[in-house]
């Protein structure tokens, strides 16, 4: 089965073709970073308008690259949520329209299921069951995954997501949007242990996260060091370093606890923050100590992309799931409400 995947939930237009026999056959990604940079973050209305401009030309480009036409496509998958309502509607409308034109089934995919299944695109894919740490700009969740669609969220952030904290700290340090990769780069020049920031919610039981206090801690530290003038370059790097270490340590402590509680031996990380090198290093170390193995997608599939949507869509379309005529964009949508794949194919 060949499935066209369309991702338009935020600031990236991602298009891909996934063939259940051959894997990803072609893909294209357009990032709106330049468009939003002057505003310091994503402007939803501009995002929607840009998805309208880019989605169809990118689909044409991907089909040409794969030497395919509409006749070769067996299904269309688009991100139905969670995300920005207007941006989601662009992908949903185009996906549904193409499905009708080509007379093939379409399916609205859960964006976080896309992230969660992205490591299955790798040659060395994790087997089920596994524990997943989803760390994106909008979500920080620990999920016990029994199979596709059998998800139990066992921990999540009570306020900011880890990626969101990276982005906000980037702003405090005067770095450009999107902040995560910039904070990570700056942190490399930081002096270890000049600052030590708290590891929120780690000294009490439970698997939930909170990152908003850590962001305030960074703000206070920046204020203390800007009383007599702007932050000097080394102090900025030292703050970035201490912040990244605090986030990484917090995520690692919670993943260790979750592995112990669930007795799982596979840990999967996905979403934009899973691209973070320090996080990968620390989680690999901890997993080895727990006799577990760490899995993550290749870098280009950590952040938003069309391939993960085409893949998740293909798995579900092959099991017989598809949209009815009424389609919805779901800006808020719980992973736990998705139907188990096993029940669909029965
Ligand atoms: O998954 P994603 O592309 O979009 C959402 O679904 O939100 O994640 C984007 C988030 C942003 O907050 C970005 O700053 C963060 O992932 N991010 C990183 C890194 N690369 C992206 N955070 C820390 N280190 C990185 N290397
Ligand atoms: Zn995402």
C-alpha cells in the first residue's frame, strides 16, 4: 500500500510517500522558521496561510520525485491534531479533497502517534511493548505502549512542555526562535557547575513533570546578572548549560523511574527534544544501567515531518481504519482515545 502523508499541524509543511513494501520512497519538508522569526514565535494565522501556499506544490514535488501519479496512491493520511486549528484544517481539507479525487480512503492521524511511531521507520526498530518519552514543543509525556493504539499516559507535564521551556529560555537569553537547538549549541560552551538549577518534581514520587518553575529560575538568574549591564557571553552560555543539564537530568530521573515501575526493557524517545544530544547521551547511559535499550528516530524524524504521518496512517489504513465523510481538525486530542490497531484488524 502506498500512502501520501501530510503534516501541517504547526510551522512545518511535511509531505512524504510511504510504501508498505519499500518504506519511505520520497519526502519533502518546508520550514516556516524565517516567516515567524521576526515575531519570536509561531503566528498561527501566518502559519495557516503559508501551509496553503506550500502543501500542493510540495505534494506535486514528492509525487514527481517518486515517479508516481495520483493513480498509484492507495490512501491519504493527514495530521488531524493536536496542533493549530487553522494549520490543521489546511492539511485536512487538502488530504480529504485528494482522497475524494483519487477515490482512496483517507485518515486523520494523531500527531503524537506519528512522533511515537517514528522510530519504527528505522531498520533497527523497537519491538512492542515499550516505554515512550514524547518530548515536543507542545507535549512532555511518558507513555506505556503495548501496541499501536494501546497507549497509557503514565506521566505528563502539569505546565510547560520541555520543548516549550527550551524555547522560552532561548528568548530570555536573547536567542532566536526556534530556541531548542540554539540553547543546546550555546550550552556546549558553558562552564559545568557554575550554576546548578533545580530538577523539578524529582524528589517526590510520581511520573509527572513541571518545567515552568525552572524557566522562572532562569529568569531570576538572568536578572541577577543583568543589574550592571547586559549578560556577558560566558554567563549566557553557563546559564544555557545549567538549564539543559537540569532538563536532561529531570527527564532521565523520570524515565528511570518509569522503566522500573513498568519493568519495560525498551525506551523510545521521540519529538523535537529527542534530537538533543545530551538527552540521548544521558538516557543511553541510564538505560544501559537498567538493562534496557534506548531507541530514537533519525534526526530528521525527531522534529515534525511528513514521513511519520504517512507511516502511522499507512499502519491504520492497512488495518481498515478510515475517516467517514465528516472530518474534523482536533486542536486538542488525547492519545489514549485512539482505537487499538489489533481491534481494527480483527
Ligand atoms: O516535535 P516538534 O518538531 O514540534 C512539536 O510537535 O511541537 O518539536 C519542536 C520542539 C521545539 O520546542 C524545539 O525548540 C525543540 O523541539 N527542539 C529541541 C532541539 N531540537 C528541537 N530542544 C532541545 N534540543 C534540541 N536539539
Ligand atoms: Zn511535533
